[in-house]
């Protein structure tokens, strides 16, 4: 029965119907937490298994994989991993017995699915411990905050959208005592007395090419030169701030 053409046809029909139904169900219930990469990966793996139906013992795979297709991230990860290992073993044995193009493609696909499913994902970092450097970050995320330095040299900078070539910066974070706008100075190493600028306002709005000076709660100073500002409401694809910064330790005010 399981080797009959009718069963092959029936397996393909079940795979198609279950995939369609579960996909539509998941579209209606967006609260289901499913890994974005895993969904197309598992669909691709189901297709690969379906292509092998008429040649090897993959007849049982498509309905099983499709039935668990949208059952949650944990189950999905386990199913994809288990089936990928099975595919690697099966395609490997097949290739050893009958070297050809099909088992080689299946084996490579199994490796790719395992890598996509278990490869560590690098999370975005909104901090830099170095005393100087150049950074870019999406100020639409992480409440617009980016931390430079650490310990007594920690400056938790806070930003928000202003315009295509300007951006708001605030002294709201607990580590920030004051923020001042430096005008008429084109480079950080030209600032000779950071304390001489006006720190009286909660917020400042620097433009591209302008410098902001921060004083933290320990009396140390940092200077940030705004390099580039992207605004997704003004023809840019993302909200992004690019800046250069220098942290001056020991309460020094001279950046020259």
C-alpha cells in the first residue's frame, strides 16, 4: 500500500492541504510566536522531502512536517532538527549506495537547514565600552538609547527623531547630568574647555556635523560628533544615527 502510486499522490495532497490550512491559520493568529527564519526554512524542507517521495522512503515525512508546521517555535525547532538529521543520514546512505546528483543535493540541503535552525543569532548591541570610536544604531529602537563607556565613564545617551539632518538628544538618563551643544567647532579635538558650554536645557538638537558634549553623574565629560542622520519618514529606509565619540576621563575638560 505505502509503495503504491495512489499513496504517493495522497501524501502530496495532504502536504498541500495542511500547509495551506496552517498557513492561513497562522496568518489569522499573529500572536503565535514563530521564528521568522524557521517558517520558510521548514517549508523548503517539506518541499525537498516531497520531491523525494517517489524515490525513497520519505513518504511519511511531508504530512508529519506539515502538521507540525505552525505548532510553536520550540516544537518547530525540534522537528526541523530531528528531520534534518534523518535527512542527512538518509541522503548520505543513499549517496554512498547510489552516487548521484539528487542525494547530494538532499545532503547539502540538510546541512543548510541545520545551520539555519541552530546557528547562534547575534543580537543587536546598543553599547560600546571603548573610550572612543565610531558607531551607528537605529534610534527608533531601544528607546533611542545608546551607552558609551562604563563604570564612572558611562554615558547613557538618549536620542529621538527631529528631522532629516537633525536629531534631539536628552539629559534624561540617570547617568547624564547635562548635555550641551557645541557650535562653531568642527572636530572634537578642537574642544579645549567642555565645561564652558551651556548645559542648562533638558534637550538639544544638533545637526549633522555638529558636536554635543555630555557631563555624567561622576563629573566626567564625553563629546559626540554627529556624522549622519537617517529618518525613515524622510525618504530614508531606516532610522539611523552615525556618530564619533571621545570620552575624557578624570574630569578633564580639554579634548585637544
